[in-house]
């Protein structure tokens, strides 16, 4: 089977959880051929196995390198309009204006139910895609003054959202720029019989813009689309839209990503969220429950086997926290909780092990937490001439005190997660592989992961967090029992093997329901009739005659 694997900003050009999952998928399903279509891919790709190749790659912000020869490449709003006049005739300009107006109406309307089940947004989107495929790309046209006028008209139309109606010219210009970036996949040269048209299945490693090429492949070639989401990308867009800009601009941005997500969910043959939290978001956006199947991310368990089999290891008075040090992890609440723990159990210790982050400004929150720890826990010394020690230590993963994750988890009795926002917390699964009892806040997919094998408390509640930690520190038997149950659950649900087995079955299932689009002999399973492989002259005659049955 030929799989068109759609990625954005990740595999095979970058690292991270998403790229690691794609790499395991490609290596683990060696019987399939993977053609990688990478949005935002730059630099040298990582080494690929024999069953994978980079079919197409589009660098971030540069559709010129990947769009068709007739693309409009101008970048300024008003200059782009003049270029559109030269590259497209009057008929094409009229097609663009009508299509963009439909898309804008669907974005601005409170309810987009016109023109069939897909709505005006979908009608305009597909019309723009067909125009781009026939006549060249659209980056210039999408930022032209024709587009801005059509957007302004849609914002003023009856039934428009109140926030959209309040948008002014600066909002229209800013939104047109964002819209052009979001719709750049329309201008790529991927929609040919030799590219995505040759795929038996398109598998998008995320929703939104990442899945847009797969949506168009389904439109042009009938290729089934599988969308895997291990995080709620739509939620991230909503949060980013609320960070800056006017209320009117935030309304338009939220509408764009919401409409695009809804259309992708409507057209996908199957959605595979990584957890129930993501599944609920998909259902709220209109996804059909019958076409949603939860597939948990696969994680390597072998590296934690030695620690997991030795559940007695670790300091019985030590709590361990591992992760990226950022405000969403709420280390402030953890430090206040530990202050209460120390008051009730003076020998308790807390290890905060940070995953290295090489981003500007990443150290500000860490410095704030270190300052708070110094205030809450002055260095303690055993005598007047001894050096004081702090019960809270800040370490970096890979350093001398915490060289590996296995060593880090093995050093303590209880692993703590104090976040206020989480998707699928991989660190929690790693702790479960290590047979460690856990105390976690009730966010994201935590309850789904834990499944009764750890303690869960409300977020932003230091006292509840302290009580739960003390309950496990003071009860070794309960702690070991929960750790063993956690390890058994993780090995059953969250390994790479279960993830690969799930997608192996899903690929075959989707192909079995898809119409035959390729000629026999091009490597598609079951392309030849079974009689062709039965020895005997009668079968050969039947196949040669094209009847599939012996002559009468």
C-alpha cells in the first residue's frame, strides 16, 4: 500500500514527539510504502528506511519553491492585485472573487449551512483549490484588494457574527495575511496523478493546515483521508488567537480554524485521536462518532524495564517532578504544596528535573521558581560550621545528577504532575512504565491514562496535592500496589507495539472500503483476481480471456 504521510514542521526534518511517532510508524510498518509530504520542512531530512521517501517538501513561508509555474508570487497587498490582473484573465479573476466571497461568507456567518452540507466555506475552499490547480497558485490573489473587499462585504452581510461585523480595514488586512498563510497548501504542486494522486491513502499527522492537502486529494482523486491528532490543534489556535489583536480579528481567526477543522472532520474517512480529551473536541466540531477511533500514542517501554521490575528502588521520602519548566506546569503550586508536606513530614525531599529547552525567555519562569523555593525553604545546616542544603533541588535532564529518565524516575518513591494544562502527558506514562505511584492534577488526558492506578487531585489546589503526596509517602504498601498496577496498565495500552498494530489494521480496513483506483500490477494488495494464482491451464485461459472463469 502507498501511504501519503502528511506532516507539518516535523518528520523527517525536525525532532519532537510528533516526529518520533511518525518515525516509529514508518519503521514499524515496513510492508507499506510511505511518501512523505512535509509542510514547513527545511534543512536536511533525517535518514529514512527503504520503504520511505520525501515525495514533496514545502519550506515555511515560501510557496514559490513548491507551487506551480503560474503562481502569483507578489507579497504586498496592493501589488499582488496588479500581478493577479496580469497572470489571470477576467474570467479567472471573476472565478476567484466569487469563490473567495463564498469562503468569506462561510467564515463570517454565525451558522454556515448554505450550499449543501459543507456550507459556503467548503464551497469557496474547493472552488479556490480548483482554480489554483488549473491556473496556478493563489498567494498574491489571496492578499489582493479584491480579496480584502470581498472579506469586508462578507463581514457586513446579514447574519454575520457580531465580532466580524465590527472589523475594520486593519483587521481585514491582518486577517488576509493570516488566511494566505493558512491556505498556502492550495498553491502547491502536489495534486497530480504522480504525487498525491498515486497514494492509496493520505494519513495526516495532525489536523488543520497539515491535513489540508489530504482534503484536496480526496476532492480531486477520491483518496481516503485518515487524520491522527495527539493534541488539540484547534484549541492551540484558539489560545493563540486570543493572545493579541483586536476582538474582531480574534473572531475571524477562530472562525477560520474552526471551519477548516469541521470540514476536515466531515470529510475524513476515519479520525484517530490520541485520547478522550481530543476526541471530545472533535465531536464538538461536528465529527461523526462512528468515524472516530481512539488510538493511544505508542511509547518505548524497553528502556524502563529494569527500573519497572525493581519497584522497591528509590528513596521512600523523595518526590520527583520531570518536564518542561513553563507556567502551564504550575510549579508554583507544587512548591507551595511541598511547603505543607515538609511541615508534616520533615524528611521529605523534592527533585525538579527540567527537560532542556533552548528557546528565548525559557529561563525566566525557572528563575522565578528557584527564587520562590529559596524563600520557602532556606538552606538547612546540621550545625554552625556545616554547609546548608535545600530540600528542593533543580536539576537538568542529562546532567550529572539526572543523566537519564530511567535514573530520574528510579530515584524517588512518588512522581508528581502539577499542570494546569496538558494534552497527553508522556512523562506520566514513563513513570507508569517504571512502576512508580503517581499524584496528578485532573487536566487533559490524565484520568484516562491513570485509570485508577494513581491519585488525581484538582488543579491549582496545593493543599489537595500535598494531602495526596503524603498519603503515598506514608503508605509503602499502597504505593507499591499502585505502581505495579500502573506498570501493567501502561504495558497494555501505551506501547509502540499496540500503536503499530492499531494502524496496521486501520490501513487495511480503509483500503478495503475504498474504490479501486489503480490498475492491477502496481503493487496494490489484491489487485489481481485470485484465479490468476491458481495453477492450471483453465485459469490461465480465463485470465487471458478477461472473464475470470473457464470457457464453457
